[in-house]
């Protein structure tokens, strides 16, 4: 394989470097990086490197019984020190819309509270690719066995990687289902408890 080299002298003088007679480096924009093209061009501007979007949402108020989906009382994390990246997710009646296409890591943490026993409690991540029909993409379970004589807590965490090819069609919602209807899905407006995280990993 032939060895490619960059003309360092040209780089120092501000001239366009070349590699083995190729067209040289192509300038890009902020947050882009250089990638090899496999042709005579040494490199060219590529898509943004690293994570370009990350955000956390949470349930602010506890609610009892099945929540299919968790349709209200959502907010973006606003604790001291919280930070996010990129454009916001949007939410309406528990349906979340993505700010751009891409491959997303979605994490859902669900916390339950009950003074008693519940044989099971289920957290679901449900997705659609046609803005209509939702299917379960992740299901996690736990149970509650009362400790002492007061409220007992339990939690489950689920993860999916979701390919958002169309922001108008690809959406996500979250469900909490319980065996004992007296079980509450625990929410808080002051700390991240039941909630979801969204991280855009790269292009679709």
C-alpha cells in the first residue's frame, strides 16, 4: 500500500496540503472532523464527532395504578448542575418527539411505592415508526414486598437503541403497569426519580 504524507511546510505557511497528488484537505465547519475518503483526497469534512444531543426528563408527581402511557406531569430535569446538549425533546400527552433523525439511546427508570405487596410492577418503553401503532420495545419487571409497616419502594430500568428515521413518524412513550392497583409510580420535581434519558449516538 502506498504511503500518504502531508506536506508540513505547506501547512505551516497556510497553503493547502496535498497527499500523493490528491486534492488535499477540505475545510469543514465547527465541530466537524476530518475523515479519509479512500480516494486520492486525503481527507474531507465529516459529520459531527461525538454525542450531539443528550437530555433528561422526569415525572414530577406520583400517580396511582396503571399509567398507559405516563401522559402528564413531565418536565426537563432542572436540578442545580444539570446540563444537556443540543435541541430539546418535545412531549405531548406522554408522547415524545425527537429533535432530529439519528440513532438514540433511550433509558427509562421507573420507581414504585406501596404500603403493601405487589406481585409484579412493569416498566415499558414503547415505540412507533408510523406515528400511530405503538409496540413494546423494552419491558422490565420488579415486585414489592412490604418492609416493616410503611411504604416500600422498588424500581426497574430499561434501555433501547432506537433508529429515528423520520421525526414525524418515529416516537416513544413510557408505561407503568402494576399488579396491585394501590401502587404509586413515584415522581418528584426536585430530584431525578421516575424519568427518561435520551442520548443521540450518531446518524441514522
